[in-house]
C-alpha cells in the first residue's frame, strides 16, 4: 500500500529510449503527478533512457541481463537493486524482459506495466499489426498490474484510438504511443491516490 504521509516513490525499469519514462518525468515537472522517481534501472547498457534520466537528475543503474547465467539470477540481482530504493511502485516502461514468478511475487501489487493493446486482446508482440489484421475498429493501450502470466493481471486504466482505413502498423503505433504518454501518468496518479 502506498504511504500517503510521504511522496510516493517510483522505480522505473527500461530497456530502450524511455519515452514512457519521459512522459512520467514531464507529468512530475508539470505538477500533474506528485511522486518522486527514486531510480531508473535498465537491463541494457545502450538504453538511451539511462542518459535521459541522468540528464533529469535521476539516479540510474545498469543490471545487464547478459552478465547472468540464468533468468533467475538476473531477476534476483534486479530485485535487490530495486529494493535498495524501497519504491511504492515499480513501473515497467518498455522493459523488454519476461520476469520470473519469484520477481513478480516479490513486488506483488506494486509492479505495473503498460502494454500497447486493449488487454486482454493482443498479448505479446506486434500488437498494432495484429489488431489491423483482425479487422478491429479500435485499438489502444492498457496499464495493468503484472502477474506471472504475460500481459495479464488486473487492468488499472486503458486508452483507446480508432483504427483508420489508412492505418498501417506504424501510423497506428504512433497514435497509440501518444495515448500511452498520457495514460501512464494518469494510471500512476490513480494508484497513488487509492
């Protein structure tokens, strides 16, 4: 449960450029989201988001998954690093690793993810192309609690976009990402105020 006496603390996990992380930073800077980001952690040394977080004055860590013999060892090291910051929420923002059941259990009810589809539809990858091919009229993004099953777990908030006849996966992805950048801060705000 979030401690309301102090500002809620986030740890954000990324693997790439960190566009959703930046949307959270922007929401904090604009006064739309009253949280602090204790750290940004990446599993990839080349993640652009690490340098962007450093430029924003946020502590960063690298736990390179290639340095570990197993998924379990990596997740144990990652959990230990996250625990150093004692976060209220662990926010997956383009973190491209499937987490072990033990990791998910350790952060139960504090681990959230954003997925580019209207879950439970289109779990996994290539969601935009799959939505078009399925003849869907709308698509979107979901923020959900992480459970051991991939892209499952209780939904916190969703955002929708209409699929246009002219859409391809790239144009649809761009419109969904625009929605994600508002959705993730809104979902975090909802969770810290519950």
